[in-house]
C-alpha cells in the first residue's frame, strides 16, 4: 500500500518558461514574537517565521482576522491562532504563492475585504519575496522549493457533457495508482462552474482510498482559487477494486469561473487499497441539501448552546466548513429510523427529555431534517 499526502503545486509551461509552485504547504516553522507593522521591513536578517510574526501578523490580524480568524463564519478560518497561524496559512492552497502577483494574500483578486494600506502593502510584498527566497526545499530535495510533487496538471474541463465527460487519470500522482480515475460532468450555472456526477473509479486489481479532495480553479494569470466552501473537507472515501462510487454529494459549485480558466483537484491523502468489500464513505452524501435546508434551522434554533469553544455535549453547530458541520450533524441521526434521530427528538416539544431548547413550531424543522436524513441513507 502506498500512502502520500499530495499538495497542489502546478507546473505549467508558459511563454516565459515554467511556472513553479503556486501553492505552499511543505514548509515548517514555529511561532514567533509580537511586533508592529509599518513601512518596508528589513529583510536582510532573521528567518521567514520571525519576520511573519514581527512584521506580517500584526497587519493581518486586524485586517483579515475579523472574517478568516473566526470559526463558524462563511470565510475559511485559516487565520486562527491554534495550533499556529503561519502553519494554518501555509496549509491553505494559494494564500502565499510564488510571487506577490501570484499571492491571494497580496492580490486578493475579487476579495471584498479591506485593502492593505499604502504602508502595509510593501511589508506584505517584501515578506512574500523573502519567504520564497528562504523557505526550505521540500523533503528530499535541494531545489529551494521550485520542484513540485506530482500533481494533476490544471486543464480545461469539457463543458455540458454527460456520463463522466471529464476523466482524470490518477496515475499521474503515483504509478501505484494506475487504473484509478476520477470522472465528472461540468457546466456553467450563471458565473459558477458546476461539477456534478463526481465519481471515483477504482482499478480492476486495486482499490483506492481518498481523503479531503479540493477542486481548484486557475484564472488566466494562473492564480489558484480553491473551492471556497471546501465542499469535501469531511470526505473519507474507500472504493474497492472494480467498484465506482460517488464522491460525497457528487456536486460542487466553483464561483467566478471565467472563460479560459483551468481546473484541477488535489487530495490530502490518496493511497491504494487492497482487498474487496463494500465501498464506504464517512462524508455527507447530501451536503447541498443540508446546507440549503438544515443548516439555517440549526443556526436559528441551536446557537445558544451548541457553538463556541466548548459547545454543549461537544456538538458544534458553528463548525466550518459546511462539510464538517454536516458531519457533526450526521452523528445525531438514525438512518434506519429517522424519527428516532437525536437531532429530531431532542428539540421536539412533544418529547419530555429535559432538553433545554425546543423548536416550536416543530413541523418545518422536522420536515427539513427528515428529508435530509432520507437522502443520507
């Protein structure tokens, strides 16, 4: 069995040469001290970790922390302090980039958040350059971080097809994955790219295990934009030999997809799987239905207890991304007998179980949750 985390790093030939890693994630480093931003920092000494905490973090915390440092918000919470802010940022695709112009942190693209001030922008820019010049090479290499791990090269998806019109050969990631494939259909819905019928197809002689795939779009400037809601964050899917399985809900919407953009996919883990059995997944099957119909009801009725750092019963209904929230709710349902689900019986006014919060009227809540549970069977 092979096991290798595969981070998204694209190698694409361009008129000016070869574009190196547009993403980060291999880097190591600990925390640092405090400090204040302002002006262009001295980038002639120290390391990128120290400079991040002394020069960059004091700028990012007030500028970005209001959205990206709070769990339970629609924005990805990659700026939370635990376990380490810099490592959280490095782990999120495309935040830093190989140059300031390829950095989502610096450019922000269509970002609606506050812009950096004329004093702050040079500090961020200088640190990105310093980071790329001084970060360690990937394990086993001495290339300064310019040679990537194997990746699915960004490609132009076939639109408006049916029956898996796009097929990704996963053998490009590892020869051991020969015969393993990912298939999906693609079409435009407004300004979003909709991927549907997303399936993992196992080889005839070997199964495959995938964890937390992320679809990423690339604009004409080759700037990566990961799925903003991280739709498959909770996915842990095993597909045994000869079998085909739908990946989670089977559908994802990628916003602001312009003509000429490209697409690829990464996996937190992808490995071969021996043996035969029933294909299993721990992710929600009906995530879109949950987000549209159940999530708003949980937020409206359960946010006095099941939120924050110490939610009641350990059940967090403000978890992010949506896939994680759905997984939390999944632990409270009974697929065999939906009416016996704790998610239904605990808030039911007709059930005297001592639960401090009852949903009244209950019918709309009961209907939405029951419909979602039936889709999860």
